[in-house]
């Protein structure tokens, strides 16, 4: 079967002339149904741009995005509508994406009613308008329970400003579930939430994977979160618009090859003192992230990389090459160097 989402050499430019930047540079990624894939990298490396292209909010400048094997830019109208419904995004800031003038009840029942109308067919309570509304109300209550907003009656008539950040994010998730999505891009979905409730939000998202057969693209700048959420999945590391390393999470965490991945891992606090002692810290030559307006030649990590080989690293853009333990890495110098980081 075709992957549920496939990116083929996807590039995104913003601006024009001297101000043009390449926010995403020829990235390719296959995501199979049921997989959890994390996109990780520092702020500004193109994660959100990638996520927005995957859900159809932004068109790629070059390359193709395929949903279930079909190029989304060449879809018939009905297939495109199907794809836009099936592929949803949860944003970092739920306050910005929730309508401040609507109650939770209105926010959840409105898309349910629209979705029912589109799908047609009789409802459980008869096909009249009242029956449809009763069905939507019942489903809204179920969805709030699924996202742990209980007792449901306490939340139905609340406005966004009456909810905490975590509760608002749960409402966003419930709203995304109204259209029975198959694929969810969670873009920094727990980043703005209090640390104390991050884990319960992550666990709730994780549960949806099995209960609703949802495939996740989980976007975060925090490798520790990626490790937690995608231990059974894959991590893709981006740097300045390019993928630099990718692989099954356990391999990427314990035996990463790209110096940038190693630097990210070195920055993750380790609670276990035994593991902390064993950790290798990659000393970067520079802490500064280059501007997209003036990218270094060759491997764009070279001004910061401690393993920089002049004449090689700054001459060619390294291709992603397969490595034996799973995944790919774009660093010919270090691809065979295994460092046990954890
Ligand atoms: N609509 C836009 N117009 C111009 N530049 C943009 C736009 N969206 C993003 N960018 C630029 O593209 C780069 C990648 O941004 P983004 O995808 O948001 O990164 P991330 O989510 O990894 O922090 C940044 O330099 C950002 O300023
Ligand atoms: S290609 Fe060279 S500069 Fe780039 S990460 Fe590898 S060693 Fe460092
Ligand atoms: Mg972002």
C-alpha cells in the first residue's frame, strides 16, 4: 500500500529576489499509516512550513505531496476535499485557533453538523434537523470525554478565555476529531502548555493513535519530547530546511551519526546521573545559526561543526545515505562513526 503521506523533493521558497529564502529544501519523507514520525530541529528550520504544506495550507514551490499515493495538486475536487478533511493540524497556540466568541459546545457541534450533512445518510435519532443536532451533541460529549475534558457538563458552555492552556489544546484536539481524521500534524502541540500537564496531553494524543487509527506527524523543537512520543516510531532531524538525519527513534537516540543530532542530544537534560555521566557533549565551533538569506556553502552545518573538513564539507551538499542500523544521514565524514550517547 502507498504511504499515507509522501513528500517528494518538496521545496518552499518565501519572498523573491534578494529577499528570497528557501525555508524547506528538497525534503523527501514517506509516512506509513499507523506510524509516528517526529520532525525535530531548532526554531526556524522549516518544521511548521513542512507541516502546513502536508495539510494543504501552503502549496510547495517545487516537488510533490502525495496523500495515499495521489498527488494533492492533481486531485479531483472530491478527492481533494476528502484529503483536506482526513489530514488535520493542531497548532502550537490553541488560543489563536479557537474562536473567542464561541462556546466549546458550538466549536465542536458546528463541524460535526457540517460533516454529517456532507456525508448524508440517516442519523441515529432520525434524519430531521432536531435529530441531527441531538446526534452532534451526543458525539460532542463523547469527544470531550475522549480528550479528558470531564465532567463534560463543566466544559460545554465555557469560552476559550475561561479555559487553561492545556484545556484549550484538548478542545482543539476534540475539534480536529469531529471530522474523523486519518492523519494529524501536531505542530508544537504541547510546547505552550505547562510542563506539569505535558505528559498527560502527550499520552492522550498517543491514545488516539490506536483508538482512532490516526497517524501522527509530531513536530517539536524538543528532542526529549520526540523521544518520549515517538519511541516506537521515527525521528527526522531538520537543519536550515534540510533533513540531516532520520531513523528509528531508539537508533537515533542511542547511536546518532550527524554532529547536529549529537549536539541536540547533548542539550537534552538527563535525569539519570549514570546516563548523564556517559553523555558526550559535542562542542560546537559556533552557537550562531546562519541566516537563511546567507546560507553557508556545502553542508550548511559546517561553520558550527567540530568535525568540519575544509574543502570537503564546504564544497558539496552532502546527500542522505543509508546506514546499517536504520535510517539515513547526510554527513559523509561521520556516517560510520558511532558515538554511544546514552
Ligand atoms: N509566510 C512566510 N513568509 C515569509 N517567511 C516565512 C513564512 N513562514 C515561514 N517563513 C520563514 O521560513 C523559515 C522557516 O520557518 P518555520 O517553518 O516556521 O520554522 P520552524 O517551525 O521550524 O520554527 C523561517 O526563516 C521563517 O521566518
Ligand atoms: S558534512 Fe562535514 S560539516 Fe557537515 S556535519 Fe558532516 S562533518 Fe560536519
Ligand atoms: Mg514552528
